[in-house]
C-alpha cells in the first residue's frame, strides 16, 4: 500500500509541480520585486518636481482611428505636463474611414501645444512611426497608440524619470485596461455581457500584474523584454542611433528593445510604473487570438535575430532569450499534454474518480498560484486600481481558464512562426480554416478543369479515334 501511495505521489506530483515551477516561482520573484519597490516608495514620493520641461514629441500611428482618436487626444490635452512643451504628430497610413475629418475637428480645439497630421501613401505601423520620428523635434520621442488614453500625470512622470536618470535610454509606461462597463470618453455606464465582462476584467488583472509587478521586476534585473507598443519613450539621440522600427518581424517593439539593450549596454531600459496609459479591452475572442498569436510569433522571430542574447537560462540579470523560451515553451509543454491526456486517462485504466480528482487538483493548484499573484498585486496597488482589484475578489477562480485559453492562442503563434509567412494582421482559427478549405477547393477545381479533364478528354478522344 505504501509503495502504491509513493508511486501515485511521484507520478501525479511530478506533473502537478509544473505550475509551481512556471508560475509559482515567478510569483515569488514578483513578490520580492514588489517588496523592494515598496521600500523605494518613500524616496519616489520625495522626488523633486521638474524645473525644466523639455519638448516631448508624441507620435500616434493611426489607421481607421476615427472612433478612438478623440479619446487619445483629449487625454493629451488634459496632461499636467505643460502643453507648450508637447508636440503631437498623428501619422495616418491610408485610413478608409473619417480619420482625416476627425483630425480637422481635433486641431481646432484649444491646446497650448501643436497637433500635426501626416498622411502616408502606404500602410504599416512601423513606417508610420518612422515617418513621425523623422518629422519630430522633441528631446524625448514617445509612441502612443491611437486607441489609448494617457493618465493625467503620464507625461510628467515619464519625463521626470528621464531627467532623474541620465543613463535611461528608453522606457515603457504601465498599461492598464479601461473598465469594460464605462464609456472612456463620456464616463457613462455600458451594459456588458457577463462573460465579456469576465474576460475584460481578467485582461485588466493580467496587464496590471504584468506591468506594475512583472515589468518592475524586469527593470530591477535589467531584463525588460519589450518596450510596449502602446506607450514607450526614447531619448532622441538614442533613437536616431538605432534602425528605429523595422518590419522584419511582427513585433517591431521587441526587436527595437533587444537592439537598444545590445547597442547601449552602458544605459538602461526600464518600466516607469507611475506613468500609466489606458487601453480598451479586447473586443472579441478573435481579436484576443490575433493579438496573442502576434505577440508569441514576434518573440520567436526576434529571438532568432539576436543569438548574442542567448545567455544561460537561469541568469537573473540581463535579457535571456533561453530563459524566456524555456518558460514559455519547454516547461509549458505539460499543459499541452494535460489538455489532451486528462479526458482520456480512464481509457488507460484510471478510474473516472481519479481522473476527476487529478483535474480538480491541478485546477486548484493554478487557483492558488493566481491567488498569490492577486495578493501581490493588491499589496502593491493603491487608489482606483486597488478599489477595482478589491471588487474582483473572485478573479483567481476565473484566471486559470483565461490563461489556459491565452496559452493555446500563444502556442498557435509558435506554430505559425514555423509554417506561415510573416504577417502583422492575424485572424481567428475558424476564419483561417474556412479560407484554407476554400483555397483547397479552388486548387482542386482548377486542377480538374484545366489539367485533369482536358487530359482525360484527350485520352478518351484518342481511344475513340483509334478504334
């Protein structure tokens, strides 16, 4: 009996310890980072106010942004940073909606800074950002997505970070998700489907943990992986010594982050968690799928471009591609196994109650890990984010399902990097499968009508004439 218990514990324990290896250890590392950051809160709160206000160039790439640009520009006009030191460049890359007329109205609104509109004859976010950089005049260059809104102190805190630390080459702000039940422009309540609300709230918790805690840990260990495309800032002299934004991968922001880390080893790249930008919740599962596929594919593509950063996987300081790939793929492989193996374990001789118990145990482990993440985030939060987190006391129970879904989306990105050509826009699997079947049907019909049928007719005709 003892041997059976030991065998049972070893078999199931080895598989169930994987969540703890991946997420549990990460949560503990994040907790240590949050504790260290907490010790610095007093020093941060006593930082001297800015005495000089250098010109800041904000570049906003816009494609069909008529519905979101008013929210983005309203937030910029309401910044505590002086408007006279703000230069805004909205770069349109072949929009087909009313972006141009919306911009005409926005430029007429009172603002101490300047808002310029640049129209490009081609598409592509990277090209739009580069065009804006070449037209900019600011000492600091910021990229801000059109579907975002900066918190009122975002620019002030970002500039203060650069002024306080002359070794800072580039920085990313903290990204938070708008409440799904509020209109970002008017503040009016919106009716949201319960499942849609749960996904949006899970996205908020994921971003908050990732940026306010995860990126803070990466900043402390000088291992920041990506300068967020939604909101990042660069010293002008640093940016102009890079290739800027390149379209050789679908993750141009990660590509640029890696290049800066390698090109300027004496300088730092970090997250400024007091500089906040708000993004809209992902509207549909199709959009969430496309987003995560692009992120994961971009990670693989960028990793292949920088063999110099293939450092030891257990190296704490500095960017380590091997460590990221180990966590995201090698150690995560048991999740793939469990997804397909658990439902069929009873066919291998395991009683149904054992399979159910194992599934529940695995789920509860993930709930425990998510609860640890939640506690760390709650401990590190304050103000409105803290109140919002307190209202989401139930989120650790839902997060394992959300992360399981996004894991499979990311896994699809890994597969697409191996078998599909590079593309920035990604659609959901059902649409892609439908198009694949349609292409196969077209190829089959083309073969039948243009190749097989004429040859068959010729053969039959020859046989008839021969007779």
